[in-house]
C-alpha cells in the first residue's frame, strides 16, 4: 500500500509529489505539531527574530517540560528534520514532539 497525502491534489503517492505538494505537507504537519504543543503540552507561541530567514522571524513554541525546564521548539524546523530525506519518518515526528517537550 502506498501512503498518500490528501492535501496533495487527488491524493498522490509520495514519490509523485511536486514542490507545491511538499510545501502543503510541511505546512499542514507544522500546524498540527503547533496545535499539539499548545493544547497537549500547554505551550505558548511567539515570534523569534532570525535574520537568516526571509521573513526575519520564526514561529516558536515555548513549553515547560515535566522537569520544569523551558524548551523552545520551532515546529517548522522540527517537521523539516523529519521530512527530509525520508518522509516515511512522519510517525517518528510525533515521538520527537513529545521528546522535545520532556527532554
């Protein structure tokens, strides 16, 4: 069975994705990770200045772990790390979210 992403046109297989499909997948997963960090882990969004980015800033989520340490998580960067080069690692992405929060 080939995994398909519904946001990509008519549910194309991953090996047939075009650039716009990857952008949609990255954006959708980043939004999902952000919601998980906010609603499940009680995070708070903010903009972090970053002159290396075209926008000049990056969305980050501040989360306090169970060890009372503040962690700053950049959902777009975290998702990218798990999409490149092997998109089949998406299930590991959710494990990484929990690990980022708990340390």
